[in-house]
């Protein structure tokens, strides 16, 4: 899939929605699972684009165009998958997803939302840069079974601990999970309790969702 990753990245950087969509659908046509499309194609394409930006081979405007195009692809992909899958859960479990305050990149939790939805969960996506008090207020009102936090800036580790502790302490005792690109290379377990689950990859998260949903 490596060549396809670069092809998708090129389409995203050009803002070519149709070409990007066709690349994704071509992979789906080869019986690639939703998780594989999200993790091994879209995520890797965006990581490659992020690397280009870090070494000044593309501009901030290029990166923003690629991100907005990718967001369009994710929305369209989600609609396509929902149209072709139906769930019969009488009372689906609930997951609330958000980025820590001052964390602006929410593509990751949008992919996570799709994984949960694939297993029949009811999702509430609160997006980027959400203050803790708003997260607590929403969780108290909606009472999700799981609260997912997106974390991608290493010096926000203490803030991650603050969010985790406050959300674990809610009366209905939700499970707190954490994801983000940093978790592949660094251990942030000292900042959270053993009750908070850390997931470096979508593959590990999907296996956990399968077990939780049983």
C-alpha cells in the first residue's frame, strides 16, 4: 500500500477530492477493512504530509489544504460505510471523543469515531480544543460509557493527567481512553492512573472495542 499512500498524499496536497476519494474506494474494492483504510492509508498519508511540513518542503497553506481535503474524505467515507452497514443494538454503548484544550488536530478522533460506529456505538464528537469544564459538563449530562482523549503535544502531558483524573472521577465511572501520534514512541502511563487506557494505534483500539462490546 506504500505507493498508494504517496498517491493519496499527493491528491490531498493538491486538494483534489475526487482523485483522493477514488484512491480510497479502490482500496475498499480490494476488501480492505475500514480500520486498514484509516490506519494504513489515510493516517500514513497525513503523517507523510506532516513530515514534509516539518522539513519545510510544503507550506502551512499546503498542509491546511491537505487537512481540509482529508476531512472531506473522512466524512464521505463515514457516510459510505454507514450506508452499507446496519446495526441492531437496542441500547448502543456511548462514547464521547474530544481533544485536550489547545490541541487543534482532530483528524485522529474522527477516525476513532468511525471505528466505534463500525461496532454499533453511539458517538459524540466534541472536536478540538475543548476546556476540561466543558468536557465534564457534557459527560455529566450524556453519561458516556467511554471518553476518548486525543493528545499530540508532548508538553501537554500534565494536562492529560488532569483531564484523565477529573473524568475518571465522574459519578457514572466512565472508562477513559487516550490516543495520539506520540503514544507510538513515548510512555505516558506515569501521567494517568491504571484505569485509563492508552492506545498507540487504531489496531489496538479496535481489538479493545471488540472485547468491550461483547
